[in-house]
C-alpha cells in the first residue's frame, strides 16, 4: 500500500504538477512542441504536455535600451558624445522568437549605427537646436528594422550632447560676447531715448516762463545746503523774463533763510 502511494506521488511530482504553469499579466508564453511553436498563451493558468512541450516566455512590458557615450561626428567635422535612450515593446512574441536570437543586443547595435548616421547629417548649431527632430528620426529609423521582429519602438530621446573642451570654451566666449553686445545695444537705445526727451525739454525751455520755473526749481534744490555759496550766471533772456527786481528778491529771500 505504501509503495502504491509513493508511486502515485512520484507520478504526480514528475508528470502532473509540471504540466500546469502560470503566465503573469506582463508576459506571453510560447508553447514549443517538437521544435515548432504550437501556440501563444496569454495570462492565466495553462496546461502543457509533460516532457514534450517547452515554454518560452516573452516580457511584453516597455523596455529601455541605453545608448550612453556614443561618439559621432557632425557634418562640420566636430566630434560630439551623445547619450540617448530608446523605449520599445514586444508586439508579436512569435515573430520575435523566430526572427532574432538576442533582440536587445541587436536593437542596441543598430541604434548605435543609426544615431551616428543621423548626427552626421547635421551641423553642430543645427544639432543643438534640433534634439526633438533627431530623436524622431532615430525612432523612425530603428522602427523600420525591428518591426520585422515584432518589436515596436515607442519613443527615442536624446539625454545629453557633450562637446569637446575647446568647443565649450569657444561657446562660452561667444555667449559672453553676445551678452556684452546686448548690453551695449540696450544702453545705446536708452541714451537715444534720453536724447529725444532732452530735445523735447530744450524745445519747451524756449518758453521764457518754462525757463523761469526751471531756474527757480534749481535754486531751491541747491540752496538746501547753507554752507554753499551759490553764484549763478543767468542768460540775458532769463534776466529779462524775471527782471532785476526778481533777482534781487530771490537774493533777499535766500539771505533771510
């Protein structure tokens, strides 16, 4: 009796229990029978023929391929170092299994070649201003190849563009020169605007009454310090407008203060 129970347990452990398997939600499972893919199984509990069927699991979640430190040369012969990333998903597990052995290595190698070819079509200035365009071209070019493997490139992006040290210094000098140029332009525009205002003021001062008010205002401002002795050389027009008596009156007022 014990021998029979033991035999049954051995059969269960060897054949029955391994026949059942679970496929999680983020995977697809290919059942390979006698060297060919029998079917693709989705999420859930499934049964296979023991010792005959083999399971090949494929992760269908979004995966990343890092392209760090990729050296490339622009169209104007400047060496740059590119950091990029590619996002992809497996859409057809059967085509992936049959089409490519190590898809991550294949996508990485092709992406490195593609990014060098794309960078070579841009001048440095255009490259720095066209990151999104370069990333879009990288996605499209990789997608043309890997779609035959059942892979979809969902997105590609440029993380960083590094320049040689001498180019960084040149850009710093250029940026400083541009800032100085803008500062000079702002100052010149301010002086031009001020000159227009002064010209308008000079025209207004042609009126004797306006000049008289200006003189009185100036006298009031500079006479606040009692330790100063003020000597004014007034134009004849101003003297004529306020009169000798006016000047004497002003002097008398200041003397009393």
